[in-house]
């Protein structure tokens, strides 16, 4: 029986929590097992305490820099070459900070197995002069393979601790989605299939902006009423913006774990919230710090997505650089065809003005 070979492209906190779950599933000793035990994980090579990070991971089966304290599984093999990691893989899981995915796709162009299926765990989007591009769209375009998304309230360390969590797989191809569900689902990690991949990915992308607002609320010492205000208005603008860009996005998607679920988790426990709180406190104390400084100090190599995403989304909202008719490739989008888009998104716009 042919078995599916799995590759993980990425090795940060969420990539490690996800590869750990997959490694638990691929390792089962069952004749009906559909997956090759070994998972190759591409690691962006760097020095860790004088040694190569890949060597340390392969020796200890742990990623001490990005996900310390968790055994990844002795069937996870760290490789520094992205081509080698993806070579021959039937199922390609992408999980790197969104600013690196374009470079990753370019490196993988023409190198993936024809007929392979991909899934993106990355939250973020790319904005080019000709319009926005979701990560799954970029993967499809560059690698010429189907790409689903996995999104949810999924704080990596909580999943490493095997605490109850849920996610959706947003899909176009149901066979691929069912295969990925078998690959990821664990007793503590419940997966539902959602035929709205764009809606799920937009939710995962936009909640990172709202999380900055939640961190500001904490930095100002305000209480739950204020945070609830940010979360509610954030959800309104996430829905409005997603449906303006992609009118087929479903209303119900915002009530799923990829929508309100992820928004609440990130606004209480995420890294965007943490760094925005510290940034706000520094402003209030009269000793301002930059987001870059705080990112490197507090996250120790992990990456903040909200600041980049806020600037990327604002490029779309800002009328000055998009004179009507809007050059974005969203032909039937009424919101983008009128001016004053910023007025329709007061929370996104205010957060962007504050951070800049
Ligand atoms: P991370 O922020 O923990 O780590 C950063 C990663 O970027 C490291 O693996 C590092 O090696 C890599 N990197 C640094 N420079 C690079 C370069 N030039 N090219 C390529 N890679 C480089 O990573 P993460 O938490 O796995 O985040 C990946 C995605 O998952 C993000 O979109 C994030 O929003 C999303 N996500 C994260 C969590 C979480 O709890 N951490 C949960 C859900 C989703
Ligand atoms: P942060 O990047 O803010 O930690 O959010 C993690 C996340 O996406 C949880 O689902």
C-alpha cells in the first residue's frame, strides 16, 4: 500500500506544535496507516549556542529556540535544505511567518511532486500593487498544487501541553481535506471541515490586527468592557473587509473557531497582544520603544505578524494610494469601488495610526 510522505516547511513555535501532532499520527503501528512515519521538517538554519540548530533538533528531538520543553517525536528529521525537505512529499504543510512565504514559494517552484497537496497554517497576506494575495493563493500559483488552510484558536504552547483546542480545515478539495484531518486530529485537537477556505484564512490574518488593539487596552490598564469593545468591533471589521474583498466568504465562518474563537484566544493570550501591551506601557511611561525592539526582546526570534498585517491592510484601505477606479483585482467589490474606505474601518485605521 502506497503511503503519503509528509513535509513540514517551517520550524517556529506553531510549526513545532503542529509537527508534533502529525508525528504522533504518522507513527502509529497499524497496517491501515496511511502515512510514512518519518516527517522531514525544513529548518531555517541558524546557530544555537555555537551549534547548528538542525543538529541540536536531530540530537535532542526538541527545538530549544522556538519551542523549548516539548519532544517533537523521534520520527521528525530537521533538514536545512528546503528542496530536500519537500522532495517526494505528497502532503506539504507550510507554517512560516507570512513575510517569508513568497521567498519559500520561489525556492520550491518546480521542486514539488506533481499531484502533491498543500495546507497552509500561516496567518497573513501579501499586498502587491495589483492587489492582495492570500498565502494559499500564492502557494497554488507558484507550486501549481491544491492548498487548503488550517486555522483556529491555536496558541502553540497550549497545544504542546495537549490542552483542548479546535481548528477548521478550509478546503476546496474534500479528499485532500479529509486526508489532512487524519494527519492533524488528536484527542485534544478537534478538527472540522469548512468549505470556505478564503473566509478561514481572512479571519486568521485579520485577527492579528485586532490583537494589537487588545494589547493596547491591557497596556492602558483598562478592563474587560474595553477589551470586549475592541473584540466586537474587530469582528465587525474582519467580516466587512473579508466580504468586501471576497464576496463569497460565508457569514457563518466568523462564528467558527477560526473567527471569533481565534480572535478571543489571541486577544487574551497571543504574542501580538503581549508586545502591544509592552509597547503601550512604554509610551505611557514616557520611554517609548519600537515594535522591532520589543519583538526581539520579548519573543526571542519568534515573529510578530500584526504590525506587518496592519500596514498591509491599510495599503488597501487608504484611498490616497488607490485612486478610483480601484486598481485591485476585486471586480465586484462595491466597498473598494468607493472612496473613504478608512471610514468604514475605524478600528483597523485607528490601530494603524497609533502604531505608526
Ligand atoms: P515563530 O514566530 O515562532 O518563529 C519564527 C520562524 O521564522 C522561525 O522558525 C525562524 O527560523 C523563521 N525564520 C526567521 N527568518 C527567516 C527567513 N528569513 N526565512 C524563513 N524563515 C525564517 O513561527 P510560528 O509560530 O510557527 O509562526 C508561523 C505562522 O503560524 C505565523 O503566520 C503565525 O501567525 C502562525 N501561528 C502561530 C501560532 C503560535 O502560537 N505561535 C499559532 C497559530 C498560528
Ligand atoms: P499570536 O501570533 O498573536 O501569538 O497568535 C497566535 C495565534 O494565531 C493563535 O491562534
